[in-house]
């Protein structure tokens, strides 16, 4: 039985009366020795302000007395002689088997035990305890660390359908904050919200062959209801181009009916056959999808970049994550689009990039398929028909996963203030068992005063008045990533100050700063902005350290294997890109690769900003390039999610 359980069972009866004999017998039955049962009884009677400290003080004499004085479990029933004789041997065997082998040291460094040790570690943390902190360090095993953080920070809960997860309120509130900001921005551009059905007729999907063939492997179809086969199977929305554009065809008769600017907030289903990861790759996910139609190409192309910049700001302004804005190569372009623009983020812990959001210019491809046409106003005869120019654009809940991977640490989640569900938590401190009622009331009133002032200033604030100890509360809110903690105690009140603990700084001493009582709102708001800026600066520094400009093939794999992204001269040819992917995978097979995933590099984008295109050679980096095309800009390559 661990300390948390001990305190819990001590505090539960503390709310009613001291333990009964039946309670004590219950503890004996579950392995709690008499002395510990007595401590629990005292907890119930005395109700100390800090039960954890009370238990530690009570157990201190036992600790000093050594192992011989330690509490023992209840004696087992007498065993038959043969069993008793065999038991020590069996126990010794089991002990020897359980103990890891001594780590071999070479050159002053510790050499790990290899596969067996990794398997034992994985087994220990695969099913982590429900309470407490993260049980694996981020640097040791990123996937297991990530799995524990999103569970223990109460972002998700498991669900019995593979690839589907429950978004708990803590995660959904982050998504709501992204939604509120982005929705307000697109409404400034004249975009309106709507909703289309999630079921898409197969005949709609078949109208654009490239579109259908790309989504076919992950398309979920409804083929029957009850025991009755459906005459025409329907797809569950993987994206809504084909669902929406038949309606657009009915709505557009003249150029005066354009532009159409619609957006919907919904979920989509893509029946991923690959390994799924919460937020990053799931079978159902939340997103927004915008679908617009214009009478002229110039207006449509202008909007593509406007939306792309908003997506970049979701990451940079809200999430404190730097991104590279760029255009996808032909091989990575959205099916049915003329071109795709993207924002690409970077995960320093794994050395891999991840696509953040995309804005596509569809040209007239879909409008011709769905007859979204109008009379050309420049044609005097009134007979010439023109087709609309279209865009589609979307961002998903993946933002939450990227934020967790980039900013999270060994204590758990780290939330940038602008997307934090709670930006500030107030925790009363410094109250002891012998503190007077007057002191307690003074602290309570000061906490309430700060809560009121911060709320009035627009800060999302929480006052934690639960009976748990301050240390327990610190750990709880650190795990959930709350950016700033205010510690308010009698001594601070007397000095006219309070303590602020910044979540983005792992060292608890370095992360503490003082605020003045008279300007609590100003000091807190300034510190929140500091945290936002510090998170972005750190992420930018880590990303930029891992960006390398490479001109010759011999340097490409060496940089990729160190977890870097590479800016290379590339011709843009699809066949050439496939060769680069295969060759880098082959070269990684025998090399030590950061993150351990020996995969080929793929093109991420052709960056828009000139700072990524310094001294670009005119020859493709692939020495066996089949196209022979002249290179004009560098392309960003890397290993990617």
C-alpha cells in the first residue's frame, strides 16, 4: 500500500469519525501493520493540515532504526515442512531472476542491458499507475512518455475502438480556445459557418478519380442498416469537397453569386491501417474545413496564403511553436488540387517533422467535375461559360499533440498561456496544524481577493481550496501544465508579496519569482507573457539548431541521422523524390539514427521565406536524378510523422 493510499484511507474517515475496530481489522487484512494503522487512526482524530508531513514525521524513528525495525506484513499461515524448506530456494531463484544484471561499464560510461532491459522498462510503464507523476523520462522513451503524459494530464481516455479516443474536458477546452481564435479571424475575411451531412454518396466520391483513389484505403463505408443492404453505399466523411460541391453547383448561376466562403467545424473518419497515436494520427478526429469558390483565380490564390498565415499563427502565436511556411512538392500535393501550401512543425525529442495544417488551391478541377459554372461577364454574347476557382483548407486537433510533444517535460504537460484551460492556479501555503483560525482566514481572504482581481482582468484562474497538501497540489497542476502557480501564505502577506512559480522552467527554484500585492493583475499578466515568449524562443532555438543546408549527397544522411531537417537543392520530380526516400532509408539501415526509426526522408515543403533559400545550387542533390531539371529553390526534407 503506497503513501497516497494510506493518506486517502486516513482522510476518508476523517470526515466523519475516528476509526472503528472494524476499520483497523480491514487495514490488517490488507497488509497494513499495527503501527501504520495507528497512524491512520491519528490522522482521523487530529486531522493535520499536511497529512503527508505528519506521516513522514511519525515514521522517522522507524527509518533511523534500519530495516530490522521496519513494519512487517502479517505472518503467513504455517506451511508443511517440505514446502517451508523449498520456499527459500524458490524465493532466492525468483529474486535472482527479477534483479537486473549488473551494468557493464566501459570507458567510464554505463552500458545499458539492451533488449531485455528495454522490455522490462516497457512492461513497467506500459500500464502506469493512475496517480502520481510521469514514470518514464522524455529523453529515454518519447512514445511511452507521451502516452503517460496525455493520460495523466487528463487529456484523453482510452476507447474500445482502435484508433479512437475520448477527448476529456482538459483537451477539448484547448481545442475550443484554438477554435474561438481562428473562427473570429476567418469571419473577418467574410467566411460563414455551416454544416453538411457526414454521409457522402459513393457517386459523389467517384466524380474525382484522383481524389477517390487517394482516400480509398482509409474510406469507411456504410453498406447496410440492420440486416438490409443499402442500395447505394455511403462513405463516412473523410473530407467534404465532394459532399459540398454538388450544392455549390446549384447555388452558382452568375458571377454575382460568388464568392462562396463556407467553413464547418466537425469530425472526419479516416480508417487508418497504420499505427495510431492520440491527436497525431487517429481514425476519427476533430477539425475545421473551409471550402471557398471565386470567380477569378487571383482572389482564390490570395486567400490560400491568407489562410496559411492564420494557420502559422495558430502554432506560433497560440501554441508557441515555430513553423516553416511552404508549398508541397507534386508528390505530396492534395489529390485533386493544383497545389498545396503547408505549415511544418518540428519535434526536437524525436528529430522528426510533422505537418501542421494545409491550405489547398484546387483550381478549376472540382468545379468542372461538379459544374460550378457561370456566364462569363466579359463575353458580350452571354454564351461563354466560366468555371469557379476553388480552395479548401483545414487544421485539426493534431495541434494539441504537437504542443504536448514540443513543450512537455518530465513533470508532464506544459501549456502555453494563450491556450491554457487555466492560466493561473492559486494555492494557499504556509499553514500548519497549529496555525490560528485568524491566520487561516487571512490567507483565505487574500486568495479570494487575488482570484477576483485576476478574473476581472480576464485571466483564466483557479483557486484550489481542496484539503490536499500544497505539495500534492503543486504536483497535480504541474502534471496538467498550468503555466503559472501563485503561492499565498501568511509570511508573504505580511511582506505585501506573493510567489509565482513558472511551469515552463523545470528547476523549481529557478522558476520562482515574486509579485507585489498592490499590482497582482499586472505582475501576473506580465509573467504570463514572459512564459509565452520563453516557450517560443526555446522551441525556435531547438528547431533552428536542427536545420542544415546540404548541397551534396554525401552529407544528407549524416544530418538526417542526427535528427536534423535538411534544406537541399531538389528538382521536384516525383520519381526523383521516391529515389531519395528509398536511398536515405537504405543508408539508415546500418547507422545509428536519432529516435531509432530507420525510415527514409520525405519532402516536407519548398519554403516560402528567402532565409531558407541561401546559396541554392542549380543541380538536384540526387546524383542519379532522372529529370535533369534546373533547381531554383531549396526543398525541406526530413523524417516525418
